[in-house]
C-alpha cells in the first residue's frame, strides 16, 4: 500500500512538473522566427493571405514570420513537409480547402506520407471563400439558364478551373450532373491563367473564387451567373445561388486554415488561435480579405478540424461517384 501511494505521489509530482514546463514553454513562445509554409506558388490567393497574416502575427508576437513557398502536387509537397516538422509551433501551414481532397484525387494517392485527418493539429479556420460560376462577357450568357440551354442545345460548352481535382473542378462536375449537361473541363495551372482565358473568350465559363474575377464585373468583361453557397454571399449580394435557380444539391464553399504538425502542444495552439482571432477582427484585415473574396471565420481550433473532416467525407464520396482525378 505504501509503495502504491509513493508511486501515486511521484506520478502527481511528475505531472505537475510537466505541466509547469509546458506552461513555461508557452509563456516563452515564440522565442525565434516562425516559418509559415504555403504549399502553392507566390502570387495566388493562399500566398496573399499568408503574407497578410504573417505581417500582423509578427507584430503581435515580436518575432519574424517567414513565408516558405513549397508548391507542387496540389499542395501535397508543402503539406507533407509540415507534417514531418517538429511540433514546436515554429513550422506552420496555411492551406486552402484543397488540403482535404488532394490525396483523394491524385494518382499518387497513398504515397504522400501523411494522414490528412489525424496527421496535423488544427489551429484556426482563417476564412471562407464562396465559389462562383462566371461567364465571359462575349459568351452571350446573361443568366445561368442561358448557359444550360446552350449546353442542352448541342453546343459544346467547356469550363475552366484552376486545376484538375480542385474544389472548382468538383463543383463543375457536380453542376454538370445536376443540370443534365455534358461540360468539358479545361484545367489550368492556377487561377490567373484560367481567368485570363475566360477573359479572352477562349473558354466561355469558369468556376472560381470571387477575388480574381470581381474587378471585371463592372465593365462587363465577366458576368457572374451564380454562387455555389447555401446563401448569397455578402461580398456579391446580387448574385443568386445555384439553389435559388433550381440546383439545390450543388453546394461547394472553399476555405483556408492554419495547421501545425501533429501533437502541437495545446498551449501553443491556444496562443496562436488567440492571436489569429484578434487579427481576423481587424478592420484592415476584413477589408483586404474581402478583396480576395474571403470572409473571416475564426473560432476555436475544432471549427477547422470539423470543416476538414466534413469535406474529406463528403467530397470523397463525390470524387468516387464522378471519377474525378487530377493529372
């Protein structure tokens, strides 16, 4: 009995010491520069958001926050790098919602070396991005019904996306199924070339986030036909949803979030989550995110974890049903 009691006391002392060490670690965090990995090239939406957040986080914590672009394989290369990093809060990942599905659509599925559901620590969902169906000004489509009628009337109708296997590609295939049309997917390597070809009239429509296309609405070079969210977007309140136009089961919203490696200490998660929730409330940040077609989200770390798991499950089924695969 005495030996058991001694063991219990020793265990309690060890636990208290570990907690004290963890709290001290959290109190001193960060004590050196933080690396924020972006698994895409510089210049895109995710990179722009990362640089926006890095500037504000650096000011708040008093340490440099360095952007490290590690593009390739629909974000898998950069994500894999972070998954293998030490769980000390100094290597983080800002990822778009492609994070949830990249492994499901790539031909290299299973060889990336990380678990998208359990291999990372969610920190905060930074934003939500509604996806829009947008037509070229020269397409002759004044409304969604015009594009559907053209596709059903035997006209070959193609749509551009920022890449095969992207949320935009998935949305395009979901809409084609729901509308009973045959749409030809034209994938590009990124948002900019996809938008440029729609602007040039080479492809009549695209499924895309709002930021890259909204500057062309006023001059008529591009025309929004629908938004694929549950409600109209406050960033473009005059654009009707797909559900309003008869396509109730076609809903895809992109998002972005901050992750750490697996087993990131709760104290570090709490520190970073607190900073980001304050950053996301800053009027300057809200305004600049709106330019990128993004609405701040924030909240507890669990919000991001649940969003990721829900997309993985839902779109995993859609990807299998429709045979969607990245190049």
